[in-house]
C-alpha cells in the first residue's frame, strides 16, 4: 500500500498529493476529510482509483467526485500533505469544517475533466482556498513557452545565420 513521505498525519481539509509514475510522472490530488478518507476527482472507468487517464484531453471528458480511503487511492504510490498555497497571499485558507462539508456535498457528482482547466488539483485547491489553481499546469505552460522561445531562436539562426553588422561611426 501507499505511504506518506513524512510522518505527519493529515488534518481535515489538507490537500494530499499522490506521486504517480505511470504512464508518465504526474501528481494526483485529493482533500483529506478525516478518518483516513479523501475526496477526489477520478475517472470511473479507470481500474486504478485516483488516476485520470492521460488520454483525457479537453472536450467531453467526464470524471466523478469520489470519497475513498487514502490508502486505496495511494495504492503503491507515495503521497504527502501539500498545502502549497497556504503562504500565498492571493489564496485564503477556508475553515476545515467548510472544506470537508463542501467536499462531501460534491461526492457522486459527475464533472467535466480537462487536464489544463479542470483537473484534480483544481478541484482540491478550489475546496481548500475557494479558488482553482494548478501548479502542474503552470509548470507545463512555463516549459512550453521556454521550448517555443528556444525553437524560435533556433529557427531564426537557421534562416538568418549571419548577423547583420552593427553600424559604427566609421560607416557614416
């Protein structure tokens, strides 16, 4: 079964980050509601609880909000408590009893799933802070921008390998 990376016990309202390594490295997110249980968004068709198929893209993908045992969602994967937005002034921590109440009210709900705009991390941060956020999406966008900028520079050098001389006072 899964195991936490620290000895800290989760408290009601904590965000739990699961480290998935298959088929690619990514994190799955849930909210701890107490008594060893979490609420999270998952693809009901996936036999591995707590995993969203990497094939889910942007349109027409459905997932379900589920209440499950933390250890069942973790499986053999590591997990940790990660309330990474607690220190960000743009996000205000909601009271734990509201987080749990709202999480339980969503159990059984079918939701649209979009890896970029409505994923399990968005769900967890919305419950904890009242705002959707995904650090994974932010990181992916940053990497994509860096790749695009690098590619643009490579193309520019490919088609314009000789830099234009800079005018000096001698050329006038």
